[in-house]
């Protein structure tokens, strides 16, 4: 069973475009959508409405920077400060090109910072490449498994 991709996006248009792009990349991973930082943390920490979700972390978190309730930097800070989540890849997927946002994201431990392209074809290509890299090509840290291993 493949690990899901957690998509944290509050903008309806960006959410739809990201889902189309992930679909076009033909990844088999499920995509879990949360619409604000608080909901993303509930999912990651298995609390609130996600208290009974199955154990395990997502393959990657695609995280918007500017979110309602809890912003992307606060989510990233919590993820990197939690032993169970620290190794989860986090990609900041945002429209902000502010040098301070980029710098702060990397200081807090983001794996990649991607500025959302405005042009649809570029956006689809960028998301497809991100999804394929983090969900398929990236080797997860020891102790975390992409899919169950068969014992022979």
C-alpha cells in the first residue's frame, strides 16, 4: 500500500490545479486534502477528526505557506519538532517569492521550496515532477517504508 500525499491548500483554484496535475502524473498514491494548517496538523498528529486514521506518515506534504488558522511555517515548525514526523518530506508549494519566506522555510527544515508557476502547463509539469520524485523516486529514511515488504 502506497503512502498518501498530504496536500495542504486553502485556495480553491490552486487546489483544483494541483489535483489535476497530480492526476496527470499518474501517481497511484491517494491524495489527502486539508484546507488549513490546523487541519493539516490534526491529520499529521492523528488528532481531532483524524484521531482514528490509520498509523503512518504521508510520502510527502505539499504545504502552502499562507494558510488560515495555522500558517505553513508554523506547520513546518511542528513537523520538524516532532520525533514521529521529523523525517517526513515537506515541500513548500506557494506563490510567495519573498526572500524572507524562502530563507525562513529552509531554516525551519523544508526539503524544497517551489513557487507556483502562473502558467497552467508549467504548473502541471512542476507538480508532476514533485509527485514523482517524492512519492516514487525518493528513498525514505530507515524505519519508514514506501510499501509493505514481502517476506519470502
